């Protein structure tokens, strides 16, 4: 396996929705389902992906457009896309999907995107032969709850592709009944007994080892690193789950001298339930004679302009959606990165960023759902 700076295939295209039929809905736990979408041959190029990426789903519920992003939970395979959807308390889309989604239903699915991918060359649907299997590599992942979905895709792929790969997974859940993909994880352990180590941590059930019982806090994490995992012998780390766990792992790894460029992370929530959740933009009334920001944006080679009232404090994305409904976005909470664009001119503030890498920010990229103008005029390019 060789280190590569090649961008993922989805990073080279803008996210576009395509209607896909549901081929299968499989129950994973009492609170989660795996949904398989059939991808017709003519769209397979649009749905090529690298393990760890996600798709956004779009439908209409209660007379409003709903968008949600979900990680792809299977290794790349032509003709299908699989995601796992876990119920959220009060979650309009997740509860509807668990209760009502059936084979034959059609949803709009955006072409895959996301940067939660290995910096080592991994397989994609169209180019599986690109993997170099001569180099040894060690991976460690921390996942919690539905954070397992991109991680299991990554683990399956690298373990199958390279007999020199070792993979440790620490998977946190409340109880055994909450463990998603329990059979698939057991199969991986049986298939790769010397290369795949699985550590289930249950916060509300007592396990034989005290280290694997209770919440993962700073003390438990220190014990895991001292007794189970060697931080100095890991090529790449994958962290996926709620903000508190991901940030704790990042901070602890930094304290132990692990370089930031070895750590990939993705949040499934920011821990702030008041944040927007990927619906259509909020309505804003514009008075052309009032004090406005002038926002210019380029998308698919076309330039759009919109005035944004200074008092409204709306984001660049929200303003753009008022004149161009196909502007790409999914979560609208600074987590997924779908609304990424490059600032060409003007100044701004960006409230949250859980998706962009430091080098992307240095090159002028922003999450437009979190970006607010501070200059009279601002120009962004979604095509950059």
C-alpha cells in the first residue's frame, strides 16, 4: 500500500442528486437499518467512491425538503451503494427511514463525497488494481455508535487488499444490543484473526475487563493507549463519532506526539442540537435599498449574484440558495463538507469547521453554510 496524495474520485466532481431505487432494507439493530440502493450501469461513474466517503439523501417529508448525509458502509462494489441509518431522538428522516423505507422506494442520492479517507492509496470501484500490497501498514480506529459505518468500509477494504495490514478497532456503544454490524465485525475477526483486533467498549453493560466497561473518558483512553494500543507504531488513525469522543481522542493523541497528518476524523454530530440539520435555506426578505452584502458565486461555470441584508446574518449558502436551489449542501452544520467553495475575493468569518483540512483553509476554501461576509462584497467559487 503506497502513500498517495491523489484526490478521491468524488472530490473531482460536484455533488449532484440522482434518483435511485432502494434494493433492500436490512435491520441491523432495533434502532438501525442498512439501506442498499441499486446504481444503474449508466450512473456507476457518478457513484464511484473511496472507502470512508458519504452520500447525501434527499426526500420530501411533511411538505418540506429534507437532506441528510450518511456514510457508505460497504467496500466499493459496482452497482450498489449501502448506507446505515440509525434513529435519532426526534429525528424526522431517520425515524421515517427506519419505520417506512422499503425495497422499491426511490430517493434522491447525491454522488459520493467526503475527506474521511486514508492518505494511503485505497481501492475505488473503477480502479481496484491501483493498490500496492507490498508495504506494511498499521491502522487504528475509534468509532462510537453509527460512527462504525465509514470505519467498517475502510477496514474491510484494507484488510482484503493487503495481507501486510493490521487493523485495531475500538468500538463504543451503550449495550450489546446497540452494536451495528455485529455479525460482519465478527466475520472480519474470524477471517483475519492475526490482523484484525476488535475491542468492544460498552458504557451500560459490565464486561469481563473493566477497561472495556463504562464510558471512554480520559482515564480509560490513557489505559487503552498504555495497555492495548501503541501510539508510536500506527500509520494512520480514524476517529468517527460524537464531538466529545473525537475531540478527546485527538487531544490525547496530540499529547502523545502523534502528528496531526496521521489522524483522520469525522463527526456524526457536533453535540449542539440547535444547529441546522440540512433542510432548505431559511427565508430572508431583501430590501434592495437597505444595507446589504453583495454575494457573487460561481457554480457549474455560471455566475450568480444575490444581495444579503446585513442584519439577517445569513450564511453565503443560505443566500445562494435563494437564487439557485441546486447549490450543493447536505448537513448545513459544518460537518459534511458538501457546501465547500473557494473564496475568490472579500473577507468573512467561518463559525464552525469540522470538515476542512488545514491546508484547504490555507488555500482559501470555506464551508459556505458556516461562512458570513464581513466585507461589502464577497465572491466564492464552488467549481474551484
